[in-house]
C-alpha cells in the first residue's frame, strides 16, 4: 500500500474550513453520519428533480433525509454541508470520496460550486416542506442564472423557508486558466475533468427532458480540455482511470472525450479539429439516454434487448440533428454518434449500411470508446479487463475492428501501463505511473513516482525513469512486475489526484 501525499507531509488541497473546530472525538462515527447525510441529500435532490413531491419515491427520499439529519443533530448538534475546491465537509469532517461511490459527492460539490454556494445549514427546525421547497428552488437557481446564490437566498426568504440557510463560498473554486507551471496545469486538469462529468450529465439530462440543451457549455469545456492537453495531458489521462458504473454514461463521456483529444493530438490534428473531435466524443453515446437503464446495466441481454441497445447510434444521430439543427458541428457529432460502433471491415452496428469506411473522427472514438468501456467494472463487481489486456486485445485481435495505425498511436499515447496506474517494481518499490516514457518507442517503460521504498516504507514521492539502464548489471534499473488500478489502492479519490 503506497504512502499517500498527506501522510508524507505534502500540502493537501483539502484543509478544514476556517470556522471548523478541532477534529471530532469519533472520526469514524462522524464520517458515517456525514456520508448518510450526503448520500440521502443526493437521493432526495435527484428524486425531487424527477418526481412530484407527492410521489411515493419522493416521500421516501424526504423521510430518509430527515432521518439522517435527525441522527446527525443528535450526535453533533449541527448539520452543515460545506464545499471547498474538490472537497466536501459535513460539519468539520472531510468526507472521503471513494472510487465506486463518488457520484453523490461530485453531484453535491458541483451543484454547490455551480451556484457559488459555500455551505448549506440544515437547522433543528427543518421540516418536510422546507426541504421540498428548498430543493425546488435549488433546481431552479442553477449556474445558468447570473447570481444564482443571491437569487436563491431571496427566493428562500420569500417562500419562508427557515429550516435551511445557505452560506457564501469560503474559498473560491479554482478556475482553469493559462498555466504558469505544472502545478497549475495539474489543478486545472483535475477541476476540468470533474467539471466535464458534471457538464456531460447536465447536457444529457436536459437533452432527455427536452429542456433546451445547447452545445455552448460543452464546447467551452472541450476547448479547455484541448488547451490543457496541449500543455500537458498527463493528469487528464491519469484521471480517465476513474470509472463509475452508476454514472457510467457521464464519466464514460468525459473519459472518451479526453482520450480522443489526446489521441487526436498525437495524430497532429490542429486545435480547431481537436475541439470538434472532443465535442463529438463527449456526445457519442447521447442515444443511450433513450435506452431503458435496465438494458444498459445488465449482462446477458435477450436478443430483443440487444437489438434495442444497438439502436443507440441511430437514436443519438437523430436526436442531435433534431435538437441542434443541421449545422456543421451537429452533422459531425451526429456522424460520430452514428458510426462509433462500426468496424473497419464494415461489421459492427448499425447493420445493413452501404459499405463505406467510417470517418477519421469516428475511428478515433471507436478506439477510445471500446477501451474505456471494457476497462470499466460492471456493477455486479465481476472481474474486469485490465488496461494492458484491453490494449493487447485491440492490437492483436482487433485488426478488422479498429484502424491498426490509430491503435498503435493510441498505445503510444496512453502507454502500456496507463498514466495513473499503481505499479509494483522488481526492486520492491511501489509507485504511480506519472509520465510517459522518455523514449516514445518504449511505451512500457514510463516514468514512475515512487511512494514506498524497497522495504515497503513510505517515502516522500520522487520520480524515476524506468528507461534507465544499469551498465553494471546489464539490465534496466527498475521494471514493472505488477500493475493495479488506482481504485484497488486508494480509498479516496482526493489522495489519488494529489499524487498525480
Ligand atoms: Fe456507444
Ligand atoms: Fe460509448
């Protein structure tokens, strides 16, 4: 188990709020109560976003949240959710964000940041009515409004909601901008990556519900991704190791976008084309929003369900053209949505088309889409294919499926052991794959940030080059013997991002 950044004295981005008191006596209990409050807030917010408050599911979600709120008050005497940068606090406890369940955390962090809200105070007099009115107004006052927080405060006062109050941000969220250093690129990459999942979710939900979803916000985000990839794509590529089946569609869309832009850059596409590629990649699976969830989450589909699933490219292309009109951007996006499951040899789906090779952008997205899909663990927790096996499969078994030149370039772009992978070296040291190999012809010899020494003891992280040759031994100084997904090693995504 590698030593994490906080433990070796590196500054953490997640420091307690300034008004927080000393740490709790029972951190595990506080953490459990905090998770319950946040998890139930997520559920009630999502449920009331979809159903009327009178709906039985809404009532259950409201009751569950009020129960979690009561439990928290009974133990800690207060119930406050605070957000800072990418961290979520309940009272003075920072909640760990695990790989499997980060949807609730991200939703709340993003939703509060989007509305420029720093804290939500749930008072002792909180009622069912307060909660339902608050959430209705909360959904109405999102980041598309010019002053969402002050607008929400006025609306809450007008509606006489007294059990919930909101506070200003106590620390301004970081915004991606021109990077002056590696640290800036890294921080901007982390911010942009999580924002892209949020924006993908918003776009697709608005799209599905028919609430005017326009390309503008997605486009702006894709341009930031293109700029960051041009400066240093290492952090963004490492972040694509984050998989979340519960939010598969949104995380997958962000991952496919980042991977496609990185591959497009390796191919030498110019900035304008990279922006178009990124947008098409982000929206390639938009047709999935029209497929029932049970078809998307279950293994072993019936022939009929399979047929339904295979309609998503056509549904996606149709929906884009219907929703966005026949502009150049929408036609390109529609084409990628339509072609991303077509094979080089004309197989794949949709079937029955005149034989015509897919466009370059569709070929790129076919590769990144396949790679991200097969390396995402299914909800049943079955074993998943490793990145190394996925790449091997694509190189050796995918000649008729994928463009072999693009596949080779993809392997060189992300490396045989992708950035962000945890590795055990033959010296006994462990570390995280930090940068690509210094020699582009050796994708399996990346630079690794060492976190534990040969005796397994944590060390302040330092970077080594696996391409270094030891003349005396006539062998490489260090080699990888085992690789692990970050989700197997880190219980908190923040610790993972700190180490990138
Ligand atoms: Fe797809
Ligand atoms: Fe996909």
